[in-house]
C-alpha cells in the first residue's frame, strides 16, 4: 500500500520506518526538510510541499497526518486544497483511528495491524 505521511517528528518518522519495513511505499513531507532527506535516504519518496506529496500519491490517495494537535486543523485545511473530496485522511492524535468518506476505504485492518505491531 502507498501512503503519504505529513509530520516527520519522532512518531511520524518512526511510523514511516515501520511501514516501509513492512513493505508499504511512503511519500513524506515535513515543514523542516532535514527529516525528509533522512527518510528519502532510507527509501521513502520525499515531497517538497503538501501539494507535491498529493501529486506523488496514486489514487486512491491516503495521507496520514502526524502533527501537533494545535496545527492539525490548519494542515488538514491546507491539504484539502490539493486532494480530492473522497480521499482518506487518517490522523493519529491519541488512540489509532481514521476518517474516511468513502465506504470502500473503511477497512484498513492490514495497515493498522502493521502500525500497531
């Protein structure tokens, strides 16, 4: 599965590594470019902006947002300018959960299993 990750702090970067280790293709973006370069060196595809991240994802696009609670709304709002209406936008704030507006995308048990191992 291909997945975009926005926010490459300790949690976002480690989730990205775990997902890549389990065979998922990751497209990554962060406000600070240093973690993008690090993860690109480990096999992720780096993006220059949220719009570039969306462009590099195949449909159906899936984006995981791992940023501080205080900026989550702004990031989601900015992302919506570039992503189609029916896209999946998971966000991990406390317990793992995802938000989907498309019924066919509601079962991501394989992805959640890989993340929670």
